[in-house]
């Protein structure tokens, strides 16, 4: 039995005493403690693949920042690696794939990953669950199939993902074949996470915003919906499709429990579009560069606008590495102390 089940109740649309709060990238470089643990691994990929280290940094924000949930420390790109396409993480640059997907032959070589192919994540979840000792919920996650495809085809991060979008336009049938393989792998992976102790799940569609509305529905939301259908009977599922402003109504028609919002979306508009779903978000991470008075005022305004019920307080994207840890703690404390 969880001592603090606010997040679970909010995600399910049940009554809460206050809004729960957690932060995307809360286990990250904003914490000196994270950097100390990170130094024990020779590179990022080894770090992710070491369950003891991943569990340690997953728990840190709960202890240090007082957030209402832990999210397992991992990376969305573990899925393509498990499918047979390994990645590298280049310091200060981001991910890189030595090989990319260009043809049917490339896709045919990929396997549909099983949970066992990502046992290091399952072990990290189990260790974290034990360390948390039922204090707060544990969130598992995966990348949305379109976002994963974008990296597998592009080979690295990009402002436009023009190579990946070219693939959608010129080889749509192959794109759907690849998306289906990624989707089935993701479902297996997330089911494994639930079996290992994840209480909730989040699907990150980081690059939803580079697609047109029509292409988002065809190449992204279709597969997100498939994942929701498979996992939502087990645990609450949040869909976070960054910059998919035109997609909220359609996202609300999936079986997800919650919809994550970036900071460019008006909360009241989202409420109208999202039917009866719980909303999550949506402070601009850059707010946390401001002075304390501004952080307090704008956070309280956001809380008042969203309301207490069917709401999970978060940022509209992940924490940036150079944000002051004390400003992050202030944000969390304002949410927890807000006078509803």
C-alpha cells in the first residue's frame, strides 16, 4: 500500500487533497548528487545499463526535492538497441546511431524486442521499488513509436527531422512496417516494466510537433493508441506529445488516463478539448531561471487555473541542466503548500 498515492489517484480521476507534483528529467544534472553517481560509469549507455546506479538516481529526487513520484532513470533509445540498432550518447551533443534504417532489408533485420532483452531496466525497477519502500509511485516510460523511428532513420537529433519525414512521405508502407515493430516492442517492454513494479506509465512523443496534424494522426497517434489499449487495463498511462497542439481532442479519445501538456498550450483550452482526462503540466522550465517571487506567483497562477482535481503538476518539458536546484525545490514546495 502506497503511503503517498496522490499521483495514482489524480491519474485515475479520483479526488485528491492537493495536486501531485513530479518533474520530467528530475533525475538529472540539475542535482549535484546525480552528477556524483554519474561519474561512476564510463559513459551514459553504461550508466543506463547499470541497475544499481539507475536505481540510485531514480530515488534521489524523491529524497532531495520531495516530489510525489519517482520515474525510472533510463532512455527512450533502449528500444531500438534492443531491436538490434545500438546507439551512442555523445557528451554535449546527444544521441547518435552508427547505423540507420533506410530500406526494407534494414527493417527486416530488426527483431521485435521482448521485456527480457531489457532486463537491466527491469532490474533497476525492482531495485528502485525496494528502495522506495512504498513511499511514492514509480513511473515507467517509453518513447512514442514515431519519435523512436525519427532517431532510427535520422541517426541523431535534429531540428527538423527532414530525413525521417522524407521516409514517411516517400516510403509510407515501410514506415508503417517499422512503426508496427517499434510498437510491438514497446508494448512488450512496458508490460515488463509493470511486472517489475511500475505503477504508472508515460509515453514520450518528443517530436510530435514536427509532423502536420494529418501525419501526426497517421504515423504517431495510431501507434500511441495501440500502446494505450494494451497497457491501460494494467496501469494509468500518460501521453505526452510535445507541440501537438491540434491533437489534444484526438489524444483524449484514446484509452490513456492523462494527457501531458507543454507550456505553449493554454490550460483552459486543453480542459475543453480533453473531455474527462487528467491533465499534466505545464510550466515553462525556463520559469525556474526567474527570481523566487516570480516563480511563486506564476506557479500559483498555474495551479489556480488548472484546479485541484484531475491535474498533475509538472513542467511542460524536462528540467535544463543549469537550473538551480534550490529553484526546483521551491517550485515543488509551492505546489505542495498551495492553499486549495
